[in-house]
C-alpha cells in the first residue's frame, strides 16, 4: 500500500480580525476560534511577522528555480 502525505499550506485569521496569518511559527498564529483557508483571499492583509518569517525561510531555500512563496501582500500592523 502506498502512503502519500499531501502537505497543504493553511492560512488563518481570527473571526475578530481582518489580518491573515501564513506562518504557524508566528507568535499570533490563531489557535482557537479562527477561520482557515488553503489560499489567501484576493487583496488579503497579511501579518507582518508572518511575512518576515516566510521571507527568511525563502532566503534559506537553496532551490533558485522557484520564486518565493510570498506573493503580493500589503504590509499591515499586526
């Protein structure tokens, strides 16, 4: 039997906020009472800490054939 694990990137925000989180390592990553999606809504406001964590992770990525995972994201205070 073949066991395949598919990793899905989850995006989360609290019900009371319009700021989306993209990094589970974020200090403000929602743990309860949140909304989650597999992709960000168009023109989503993204947590600045999450953006910094994603950019740092992408700098460590040695695969230069693929662009960073962080697309257009307006900077917002989190």
